[in-house]
């Protein structure tokens, strides 16, 4: 897996640690101990006592309380983190180290106890002691949920003379026993309990047990003494389930009903009522009944105070409410004055009455009204003013054209045509204005009670601007006037200020056209342009990219930039492109540059090798090759990624003498091994031949193997086909295994790999070289070779193992690797469940597919992806929490 994937996994783990609340608990213990001699070192581990739901990763800081006494010189990753470990480790030596590890090998996906998170190698620098402290802890279970942690720090003693003892012991008892004991807020265990190595002085001791009130007190610890403490816990009494209801009323003596059942007269106390909602009803003759829902609290008294409302007697008179506009008018009821408006007249006898409202300067208001007992009759009088004598006249105004704004004596009166009433008699100034016309203004005489008619003929304002008309061949060109884009030809540009201007016409594929013009007021200036096509280009371009990018690019020996780079204006012809980057082999290629075309150069750079290779051939071919006694495959054979040094190559073929020779492998070079095998001429006896053993270095257990190659190839382990590169191969026997890569059209590659038990081994990426010769797959060797031969067999037993040449059409399917935040999401490909994240899903037909990732509490993520034969497509999914319920709560 690429480095960027490792970094993404680590960053994602840290983000998830921050965002998800803790759901379980564990105790992290920093081991203490002794470094007997100053200058020596020892290992101290940080251990989790219990992880019921496994582990996906953690982050913490380990530090020394007294840096003058010791120093952390190495961080040792545990076997579950894999090789290489996926994590970030702070640099050492140091007094404090930040550590982050992620379990991408799924080694800790089951319940574990006393689980080693990390081991620190610590050197003692001075006689004395220092504490090993744990802080900044974030730890996740296998589902991606954080785990709350209780910290137990350790103490490391350096030197043969222990430091002076300044601690004591607390012996904690409780009544009852089995209570949780916390010292200074940290969990210690359950009572009865001995707490050793407690620093002398005052400490806060807290004892807790379900069903009892917590006990907390300040205790004093004396050095070298056991300090006994007994906590007597007080049981929490059971919660009451009933309460008391106290019902009072004003006046008293009212009937009380509880949930429809009669209980007595107020004031009344009702005991032993269930703690819940009840309906209380209070009734008394001559008063309106009162009813409400009351919540009775357990163990308490709920008081209900009811103020009863008396039922009023039946009324015999009514009320009259009189208002007027304007107010302040005199009101008469049946000719008797009652006051001025607004006015409310009470105690009016039931029946028909006459109401009169009058005010100086207004017409009187007179109306009959009907008054009903116990009700209010509303009367609203809109008084009409007495009209004054007519002293004003009217002006009727028309204009050509219409729509002119009217101003009379400086006041706006609307637009023509218009009639203006109630104009005082005399001389007035009338003004008409309309855009594009000369203002019209004249005096107007108005006579009382007469209409004066005015007709105005408006004159056009002489033009002050000009226009520009633009045409082009072809049309559809951009037209610029004084550098401002005006539109697309053909085009008329209006309201152009008189004077000189510049017209420019541009169209893709044509040369720009420009002309100086002069615009006159009221005139139209015409521009007609015949555009000239742009001549065809005479140069080409080169687009260069590389993996990784940032490589220097040379064109015909001249540095032109760093990848990715586009090199323009390259003269046509044969050109040389060279790509160079520190740490990688230079790449050079000759290309033909054509006019008006772009040549593309995309190259994956090959790292400068740190190992060497062996290119082994024999005459005749098909000989078995052993490297340092380990079978590699048949000749011809290309073995890569060998550490520099000397190697013993042995070749065996039935009917030929064993060939054996030592060769030196150097960094970056390929050592050629050509062997001419000598036939066996002397007749051999007929006893049963003993097969040549295939030495292997076997360790107990099995592990996994992930071979990375380009392109994807078939993987053989110890001569047996086990899968393809790019996919994890399970159940590989631990020890040194001979791995061979086969792909038609490419050279056969073989190399040794050490398989570690209970983990996955990942190889460096192998770049296969094309082979012009026919493909020769590795020989499939039987897993068992008989050790006894029946006597009925012929005396001459063939020793040549038949070669099985299978047909290899190349990979027909691809794979998808899905990583999600958080982990543990369900994966569906084309609506078929395939497992949980993170995961690699193979056997996918090339083409387009649909991926759905889902998890409870998150919005489903659905997206399409493409699969190519032999390739691994990688997708990273960031899940979005489902907050629809929270949003609905606020709507």
C-alpha cells in the first residue's frame, strides 16, 4: 500500500479519536521496575488490562517525570502492529515521546486482556528514581469507538541503592464490602483493599457502591506505616411511590372529586395518592365549577388553592357604547343629553331608543337602537361636515405626447392627461416635463366654480449623442468600443458621445480588426470589417508528466521546468525528452513533434536500486535453480531484489551433472549466470534414487503475503500458484519462501521472502521487464514426493519431473479497496453485501459499478466507480452523521 494511504489512515484515526464519545473502559498501566546499573537500559511496557471489543489503534504520550535520572532511547512496536507498523512515533532519545499506532492487520479484532500497546527502552542516567507517566490518551475499539481509560503510572528505580522511602500504605475497609475505592480521583479497586506506595501527606479518599450514598473524606498517609480507614456506607432509602393532595377553596365547603370519585368538602387533605397526573374537580352551589389536571409528586404534598367564581344574577338593563368621527360630539338618548363621545351609557332599560350625535359644523347623526338586557349595543357615528361655499375651480390638462410630468406652483400633480380639482381662484404657474422633450411652462388663470382647459404641444430635444453600426464577415465576432465589450456582430451601439473612438473586432480563428472613427451627434457611424483568417501554426507542444512529479525536464539537453509541465512553441522535428529526479533512474525518449499538435510523455520513474539481480540461463534450459540451497524455479530465470553479497547458485537437471558456482551481486547491477550443463556419460546404477531435499527455513505458524508489482502478475510460492499480486494471500507457511512472478510477455522474476507468523508481509514494488521470447511459467512441483518405491517398478525410474505449462490469459477481473471514516461500515457493491470497511473486494468484472457504504447513525454514501482488469481501485469514504432527527426537533 502506498505511503499516502498509510498517512491517510493515521490522520483519519486521529480525527475519529477526537470526534466520537467514549463507550467502554480499560486501565492503562505503565510498568515500573529497576535499572540496577547506571548507564544500562531495560524495557518497560504500557499495558491495557482488558479490551473486550478489540483494538483498532491508539494515541498517547509517554514521559519521564525526572529527565535527569533516565531517558527514553527506543520505541519498540508490538507484533500486532505489523511490519512495517502503521503509525507515527516520536523521535528518540527523548524525555517525552508521542506515539500513534493503527491496527490495519486486524490482529486485535477480538477480546484481549493484558494487551501490550507499546514497549519503551529506557536508559538509566543517574542514581535515583523517576516516574513513567501516561497522558493525552486516545484509544479505539475495533468498531472505531473511543475507550475511556484509567491511568496507572509506574516508577523506575535506577542504581543499586533504592531511593529513600517516603510512602505509606492505606488499608481501606467498608461496610458493606465490595465498594469501589478511588484515591485522589483515580480508581484503585474494591474494598477491602491495600493501596501501597502512597506518597506521605493528605489525600482524598472516596468509596462508592450502588444503592448507597458515596463516602468521601480527607486521609493522612504516614511514611512506612499502614493507615487503616473504615467507611460506613449509608443505604439510600427506596423512593416513595405515593404522595398527598391538599385541596383548599375560597369559599370553603366545596365538593371535591378526584378522578371522578367524591372525596369530601374543602378544605380537604387526601393521603396515599399514586404519584402521577390526576383530575381534580371542585364544585359549590352558586359558583362556577373548577376542574384541572394536577401532578402528585412522590413523597410530598401537592397543594391546590381554588378561588371559586360566583355566578352573577340575571341582568334587566343594558349598556350603550357611542363613538364618533370626529370625537367630542354631544350624545342625546331619547332627547336627554348624556355627555360627549366617546361615551358609555349604563343601566339603559331594555327596548327601542333613539340616539342623536351632533357637533357644530357637521350634519347631525340620528338613529334608532335596540338595547338588550345584559348586553352592550355599539353605535358608531361618522359625522359629515357641512360643505363650505364654492370658491375654487378646476384645471384640465392635455399634452402631445401624453405622459408628461405635471408641476403646479412647484407641486407635483401626476402625469398628462390629468384633471386637477379644487384649485384656488387666481393666476398659477403650470410646468410640463418629459424625457427627450423641451420643458413647457405657462401661467394659468383659474376662476371659481369653473374649469380651465390647457393643451401643450411638446418639442423634441435636439440629439446630443450618436450611434455606431458594426458589421463583420463572418459575423458573430466580439465588438469592443474603446476597449469595452459591447456585444456580438452585427451590432448597433447607441448613445455614443460625439468625438473620436476606437472600434476593435475579434473572432477566434481570425486576426483582430481595429479602426479609428469619429461619432457625430444625431448621426450613425458605420464600420464594416472583412476578417482575415489566422494562418495555421508552425510549431507544436510537448506535455510531460511523471510519477512522482517534481522531476527536472530537459528538451534537447536544455532544462525547461519540472513535471508536470507543458512546453509550448516547439519547432517540428525529432526531439529528445529527458526526465531526472534524485533517487530515481533517469528516463530519456525521442519523440516526433508535429505542427499544431501536442505530444504527451507520461513516465513512472524507477527508484535507484539498493539491491542487485541475477539473470540465470542454462544450456539446455529447464534446469532447476537453487539459490543458497533454496529452489527458485527453472531456467531461464531472473531473480530480483537481492541484497549485495556473494551467493551460491546450483543447477540440477536429470541426465546432467550438478552445476555449482559462487557469484557476487552488486547494487543496481544484474549479474549474468550462464551454465553449460555436462551430460552424465557413465551409466548409473539402478537403486532407488533419493530426491534432492528442498531446504527451507520454517517457523511455526502461518502468515500472509502481499506482493506489489507492475503490471499485475500470477504469484507462485514454493512452486505452487497461490494468487495474483495486489491481493493478500492467506495461510502462507512461516519461514523463507521462494516467490515467483509470472505474466505472459514479461520476464520470469523470482526472489526469497521471509514470512512472519500471525501477520502480513508486504514486498517492495516489483517492475516486470518485457520479454521478447515465449513465456515459460514456473514448474509446479508436487507437494509430496514418495519415499519408497514398489519393487514391481522398472529399475530405471525417470528423475525428470514433468513440466506443467498452464495457460495464463492474464487477469480478467479487478479489485476495489474501500477505506471509511469511521471504520466498520457495511459495504454493498451493485446491491450485494461484500463485508465491512476497511476491506479489499476482488473478482469484480471490468466496467462501471455502484458502491453503497452504510452505518447506523450516518447518511448512506452512494457513488459509482470503474474497475480495470488487473488493477486495484481505491476509494476513501468520509461518512456524514445523520442529523435529520435533530433538525426535525427544531422545525
